[in-house]
C-alpha cells in the first residue's frame, strides 16, 4: 500500500494458531510516508481504526505527525518505547541477533509504562493500529506481547516478526529519504547492521528472555502495574 509499509493485521500470519487474535482488532505497520490528508483518512476509515498507538520518540513523531488523525477525532496514544534516543549510535553497536533480542528485552524494564499505554486501547476493545518508524522493532515487541497474551505459539510470533524482512527493501529507502544521510539511500546493502534487519533469532531471544526474567507475559504485565481485571479484559478483547 502506498504511503504505509509493513502493514498487516496481527491475526493474519498467526491464523494457524487456535489462539490467534480475532481479525480486525489490532494492526501493525510502519509510520506513514509521504501521505496527503485525503489518503491518510481514507486508509484509517477503511480499516475502521479507532486508536493509533505511536511508539516513536517525540522527535520522530514530530517529523511525521498524525495531525490529520487528531483532526478527525481518532485517538493517538503516544507510547515512546525505545529509551536510547539520547545515544542513537548505541544501536549500531549491536552485532548479533541475540544482541538485538536482548536490546528489545531491555525495553520491558526501561519502559513498562509505555507498554501498558500501548495496550490500553486494546483492553478497551478499540480497533488499534500499532506502529513505530519501520514497524519492526518497537512494533515487534508490542505485537509479541499482545500475541503472548492471546496464547499464540512462539513459532508463529517469531514468523510474524521475521516477515518484516520482505518489506525492508521498501522501508529503508523511505526512512533514508526522511532522515537524509543516516541510512542507506537506495538499494539495501548485503551487510546491514543487525538493527536494520529482522532475524528470527532476535525475537526468539526476546521470548526466551521474557520468560527467564519475568516468568510469563502475565507476570510481566501484572508486575508492570496492569490490574488483573485489565489483563482479563485484554485477553477477552483479543478473542471477541
């Protein structure tokens, strides 16, 4: 779809699971690239989006804002998940998929409030679009949490995350145009830094680490401050 990349219903690639979330409740994507107001609103209305969860930093969101959605009465929830903006070069020091997965894992501890804020509209039963810049890292983490709550098997969660690999040849040039000089500008090179990839082992590392460090996704969310009733409502929303 022109303007928005890496877009899918999170039920799409997890449909083989008996615990797959209901279709049409939660979508994931990149940020919009180069949309005009009419195209943006057409997309949001056709999908029935009621809330947009924006996982980007304030700086990123300022470059590509959702003012059109605000004007149309669509809620935009700011839930900046990655706390590394003060040192953006830190991500380039990640060397392996395991490093990337552990980097994701650190966000759960550093930004529990952002995780809970991202889940709030889903708890409330609202049709929700979750996105960051590429729709890969921050979006992948929140999507994984949602799918774990639903009960989806790890291999399907990993497959949904890794599916972004096919969208990278479109995403990276679009980001490079927005942030001129900071990313490869045209073809995707063969030896990308791991932060610009979506390796299955990164998500596998994240899932293993979540259980190692927190016990289960329920334990993590309850420890982060989610009430037991909200956790039940979240699970119910994903099933009906």
